[in-house]
């Protein structure tokens, strides 16, 4: 009404009001009345903005890759940005008067693409696919030091790489190579496992053989000890037998000496008896046999005397005409027997 309007902005909008070319008001989240015919409003969003990007680049080994990521930024110096890009609102305040607000994200994406191209030119495909963190770090440092962000008053809050993909043919070739490598690694793992199993089996066999050897050595030592014990026992037995034999020899020597002594004594006794008998016989040589016989019969048993009598009768049978022996005499003789 009469050219006066009311404007209210969000807390994330930085507003600058110019009147007749001079700055009269600025700040975040302003609300005020202004005279439209002589005023110009500039609204710069200072909230963080996420810009997705995707572009194709070529690596150092001339392989095409697709880089997909996201850039997060905010306007740190609205006044600096307002002097380089047109963020002024239309007369009715319903929108921007130029296309610069929409071109700002593309400028930043272009800077990211330039930095990405520079980074990829120094890496081959395998390095690119395996070093996304290194690429992100290089892009962040490049964007923070880039002239476009410094001159526009832009602060880079974050940059992330979501995917780096080669073209389908290269991807299939890499997959095939990786698959073959995985299969080779699997075969090597199987071989290593089998080899380890063989080594374990060999170690077990060696331990078993070592155990058997140790057991045999113990058996040999036990047998040697037993043999030594038996040898010692036999030695003791031999010593005992030798001692016993020596004792027997000594006894036999003593017995021999005793026998010799006894024989000598008996010889001497026999000689003495023979001498006595010889002396007796010499003394009886002059005596008649009848006298000697009579002397021999002195004190003889009656039965023996009868036997001698019958002997004399038998010797003189030629001189005896008739001899009568009564039964009573025979009975007496038999009874005396």
C-alpha cells in the first residue's frame, strides 16, 4: 500500500537492505517494513547445503571412471558473496531477480571436478579404486584452499566420495582378475592348510618315533641294568662257590691229612697187633695142638662144644662101629639153638 511492504525472513537467511544504493540494514532472520520503490533486498541463505555430484574422468592409465559424491558447504561471508553474485530479490520479494543463486552450487561442483581430474591424472585405475580416502582428503584440502571458495566467502563443511566405478567392461575384467586371484588365494590357502596338516602329521609321527626311541632306550637301560644286576649276582654266586670250593678243598686237605693220620695210626696199630700175634705164635709154637685146642675151648658155649664134639666124631667115623643119638639129645640141642 503506497509502496510500503513488510518482509520477514528465516533464521537461516542473511538479509541486506539497500536504499538508494546505500546499505541501511543487515542481519539474520530480519523482519521489517520497507519502501519498495527505493529499496533493494538481498537474501543470502547461510544454512548448510548438500550438493550431490557425479562425473566421469580418466585415470593415469587412460581408464574411464565415474565418481559420485557429495559436497557440503555454507556461506561464511554473506557480504563478500553479495558483492560477487546477485542474490537480490524481485520487487514483490517472491523470488530472486537473477539466476546466480542457482549457479553457485554448479560453480562449486565444477571446482570439485577440476580437483578430481587433477588427482586422478596421478593415479592409475587400481589406485583410484583402492584409495577413495586419499582422494577425499586431497579434494577437501583443494576446496578449502581454492580461489573460488575464498573469493565467494564459502566454507566447505564436508566432502565425501560415495562411489568410484569403472566402465562395465573394465569392471568385469577387474572382477575376473580379482576372482582369479581369490581362487588362487583359496588354492594357496588349501595347499597351505594341507601342507600344515602334513607338517602336523609329520611332527606327530616324529613325536611318536621319538617316544618309541625313548621307550626302547629305557627298555635297553632297564635290560642293561638287569644284566648288570644278574652279572653282579652271578659274580657273587661265583665268589660264594669259589669260597665254598676253597672251603671244601681245605676240608678235603684236612680229611686227607686226617685219613693219612688215621691210616698211619691204624698201620701202627696193625703192626702192633701183628707183632703181638707174632710174639704169641712164637710163644705157642712149642705147645702141642691138643693143648691149644683145649685152651681154646675153655669158657666156650655148651652148644659150640657139642658141635666140636660132633665134628670130631665125623672126623673119626672110620674108627666108630655104631653111634646112637637119642631123640632127647637132639631135642635138647634144637631147644638150645
